[in-house]
């Protein structure tokens, strides 16, 4: 059976951990780990600061993490389709707490990137959550990359990604790469799920060129920055651990999308770390000159 060829060996007994008895009412412990400075059990603005605004209708506030790249991939594809189209993309560093400014919270009360303001409407429209932005922008451009004959199947996969990626990022990625201690039980639990998700995609891509159909759609743009980046070795330094090379259909799909000019540019927008091509702010296609 197929599942036996990709087994994730569960230990007979988890490693011994310190006893923990939950209190009747939880209280926040001292913050630990890479994201300690931004993890709090409360919402809302923490400082007064307005969002910046450029010259174009669409204003993006984001960071080139997988969720941010989904949106800039679509916007850069639209730039290739429509020579007159431009947008502004402003860096929002989650590590610096930019998502907790008053302006950002007005755009997205959930304080997560990406979020967008559309000043082409009266009054201006705020859009938050990456899938909502993908759908909104596509519909604004006559359902670009959202062919209506495949609407339901595309939405199936867009929302599959929204429901599945937290297990990959907040589950596997956190415990494998970021947690202050390595917990065998947690890593095994979320590795099992990450590999199951990769197998879901691998089987789907065995019968079609792209995720939802044989056309490139917003479903691919939603999924690729997480799972494409994962199999290409760009997430969590976990490619060997997850044996990503065994998911041959996902690898083929990931490499094809990686080669698209819109993907190459989209990955750069709002990136302000590392050695690869980066573009902290984007206001014109001319901003890429000398970077590609």
C-alpha cells in the first residue's frame, strides 16, 4: 500500500517530559523562543502609527513570508498581463511589531500579514487574510487566474491550504525549527501530518499540471509559497528530514512555478533579509531593475 512507502516511524513511547498540570485559569508564562517578543494573548494596537500610502489604488502591507508571497505572486502576474497596472507594497516587519500599529490594526484587526487597502473604491476597502485578498484582486481583474468553470475546485484547494498550512507552519515548522526545546512527540506528530499533506498534493498532481485544473490559478498561488518552498528546500531546513524528493509530482509542479517571472519577482517583494534578491518596498516595476 502507498502509505507504507512513506511511513513516519512513531516511537513506542514518547520521550519523558516534565509533569505539567494545567491551572484552573491559564496565565501567560515568561515568553520564550524566536517569536517571544510578539506573542501575547491580547489583540489591538500597541502604538499609534498610520499606514503609509503610495500613488496607486492597491496598497499592500506585508512581508515575504509564505502568506505574503501568495499575494505578490498574483500582483506580479497581473503586472505582466496589464502593462498599465502598478501597486505599492510596504514592508511590515512582524518581528518589529509593525502589525500592532494603529494603522495596521485598522486594516486588519487580527494583526497578521498581508493586508491591503483598495483606494480605488469609495470609501476605501480593507481586505485581510491572504485567501480573501487573492479572491478580491482576481475578481477585480475579471477573475484573472480564477476561471469560473473551475470555480468550486479552485476554492476547494484555496481553503484546503488555509486549513492545512497552520499544521505545517505553526505545527511542524514551529516544533522542528523554532521551539526552544526539541520535543520528540510534537515533532513526530506534526511531521506525520506534513508528510500526509505532501502526499495529498502529490496524488492530486499526478493527474493534472496544476492543483485545481490544467490552468495556473490562485489555488497554485495559495499553495506554492508553503509547499512549493518546502520541497525546494526553502522552509525550515527540513527537505532531507521530510524526504521531499520522494514527492515527484509536487517537485515537478514546484519547479515549474518557481521558473515563472511573476514568481521570481513576487518572492522578492517585501523581503528585507537574507542574501537572495530582495526588495523591501515596491512601488513600480522599475524597482526590479538590476535585481533580476
